């Protein structure tokens, strides 16, 4: 069961998408209200959602043709780094001018007890399906980072899974690790969507398949695939470090890192199209514009 949000005139509405791709309009105003109503009634979110299914609530046509927006207004988006071996290798390449035999602090954080967790975005800075991500004007080496996102309640529980794109400037981050905020945060550098998979419907979160395709002038120029089975960290471990001595807000999203890094000679260009798919969640599509 997935939850989407779409524009109905000027109003944002919530809907549920079943595994047979049928969509039903929901009465709740937002995703976290749905979660809390289920808890208050002592039932699962799926049970609450299914109670709203009726012939009159069914949406006609293909739900992907709706004007989709972010499935929730995430008050904060955080991200974890160097959680996959591929990310470790890419960060080392950036930091050492391609000398892969040199050990760096990225090797240390990959093996350390404490993971790397950094602030990525706010609701006002986060875009959704089919909206344009933008390129930072002072970077010449920029890529998408396809990631599984965790949707968190204020108590730290994982209530859903979402597709995320953590746009990154490889040259800025590689120049100096203290430049990380500038390498990660700028206008329209974070995208989430198109749906939230309810956590209770996921048997094994380490079995998600993640695929990234990048198109330029209608031609695929990058395609790569991975699985969350390659994660070097447990999801609960990442959440525990984010929540430690910290206030979590309902609907916070934690991106869990990437194992998909385009070739070292590749950088995004205006006019490109990024498609990030995670099995049983959906495909997040974003065109690319200059800033």
C-alpha cells in the first residue's frame, strides 16, 4: 500500500494506491494525520486506509497521470553518507584526485561506530515528482544520488519508505570536507516522491532494488542498479544516531545513502532527465535546469 498526494484544483489531496495500481481518495489532510489517526484507533494504517475504499472514492484512470506533489511536507530532510562501499570509493576518488590507494577519513567513517549524518533540506526547499532540480552555479561536477528515504514519526519509528534524490556537487565536496553543506544544500537540490510505501507492508527493507536512469536529448546516458542489501548500516542504527539528543519532527525524512554514482567523467547538464526507481515504491522523475 502506497500513499500519494496530488493537486485537485488548488487543493492538495491524499490518496492510496493498492498493489493492483487502483487509487482511492482519502479523507485525511496529510500523511502524518493518517498515521496518528490509526494509532489513536488502535488499528494499522493499512486498516484505516482500506476503511475509506468505496466506489465513490476510487480515482479514475492512471494515478501516475495525476498532478503529483511531494507525498508529505517533510519539516526536515536529513541524509546519511558513506553507507555503501560504492559511495566510499567515490568520496575517496574526489578527495584524493583519483588516487584510489590513499586512505582517507571516508574510510574511517565507513568503518566507525558513528555514521555520517548531515542536514539536507526543509519542506520549503524540497521538490516532488516532475519538478526541476537545479544545478549549482559554482560547480562543474554534479550528480544525482538515488537513495531510499525513511519517513519518521516524532518517536523515531519508521512509518514509511520513499524515493529520494540527494543532489551533490562532487568537486565542492572533494575540495574540502568542510564544504559539505555547500556541496549538498542549494535551491531545489532535494527531491522526494512519488509515493510513500507504508512500513507495515514492507517485509524486508534490505531487499529494495534501486535503479537510476539519466536521459540526455532523449537518449539514456547513464543506467545503474543496486540493492539496499548492500547497505553497510542498519536502518534502525541510522535513526538512533539521528534521534540521539535531538528533536525529531513528525514526517522527518532520513535519506540512507547511495550506492549509485555515475562515471567519474559524467556531470549533469541542463535539459537532462533523472529517473530514480525503487521497487514497490515508484519512480521519481525530475528534469534538470540551471540555477
